[in-house]
C-alpha cells in the first residue's frame, strides 16, 4: 500500500491547501465543475442501484466510485477545500489570507453547483424521456428524497434544524477523512481502498453532503418534488454547507494539524530506579 506516515501526509495537506489558494480562477472552476458533475453521476448511480435492488447498502457500497475518480483526477469538492485550505492559513504560508481562502471557497462552490446542476438536468431528461412522460421509478425516488430532507426537517422546527446540522457535521468528518486518506498511500490501490471506507459510511448513514444535495434537490424540483427552492436553501443547503465546514475543519483538519504538524512538547521520561544517583 506504500503507507505514508501521518506527519508526512499532514504536510501534504497543508501544501495542497496552499496550492489551491493560488490556483487560477479558470482551473479552479473547471476542476470544481467536474467534481460536482462526477459526484452527481455517482449519486444518480447509487439511487438507481438502490431502487432496482431494494438494498440501500448496495447503493452505498458503489457510490464511492465517483468520489475516488474525481480525486484521482485532481478535481475539487467544497467539502475538501473546507478542510485543506484553512490549514495553509493557520500555518502562515506566505500570501495565504482570509480573503484568498474565501475566494477559493466561493469559486469551488460555484463550480460544484454548476456541475451538479448540469447532471441534474441531464438525468431529469433521462428519467422523463425528455419531459414527455412522468418521472420513472428512480426519478420519483429522487423527488421523495428532496421532500424528506427539506419539509421533513421543517416539520420538527429547531430540532429538525439541529438534526440536519449534526448530519452535515458528521458527513464532512467522514468525507474529509476520505480526502486525507488519499494522501496516506502512494499507490492507486492504496488510495482507493482508504477513500472507499469513510465515503461508504457517510452515504449509507444518510448524512448531509452539500455537493450531493446540489444534485438531489434541483433534480427533485425539476421532477415535481413537493418542496420549494426556499425550502431547499433554508432547510438543507445553507445549514449543510455550514455543518460540512465545521465537521471537516474541526474533526479532521485541525485535529491532524494540532497533533502531527504542531505537536505538543513530549513529557519528561522518568529515570529508572536503578539509574538514579543516590543522594549523600
């Protein structure tokens, strides 16, 4: 597997965050667009498999193929840059500022949404034969997901919002672990195996991923789901983005940085009894 030690891959994390800050607008948008599109296709694939087999675990087992592909191709998800870019700022890399970090986040968000929305429209055409028939079984399932994860949360008020936020935190805890896992190995097989596990967990557990939702919810609206754009923004996308930021940065980026890049001072070792000099 060609394992990379934590101290070394955390340095890679910081270097990656710095590189993303200074990437051109053109490249940032292209890479974000393709990441959003590939992840959306993987989500459509996973829902299709789940509907056709009746087994959610099968869809979850296969969903990570999209995540692995987009990261092996060097594309960027918002959930990943939430974790990596702040480390370059905290590490005081020259030229990395709060403004440049927010610029990167904004561009990646825009590219991810454009890619996911493009696939949402394409899949809606497939599910309805060019909008000439009602949605097929998979299209209906996607519409129901949109309803359940918007008005479904809204029915519970503040408790629903808290649940949504926590699911988003847990999601990017796992997704960002997948991003970091790709840096734990120098072989393709090692990267894929390490990435697959946390992505499988997040998808099967129904955690909230802001980019996957950029596909599911516009798809649901196009396919006749009984919720509104405002429901989507207030009762899913905005809280999910915030929860993803907290989860990835707090539980992955900062914890790894604190203990592997800025380690605490080692405690003094006790002197063995037999080596102590007797006091006269």
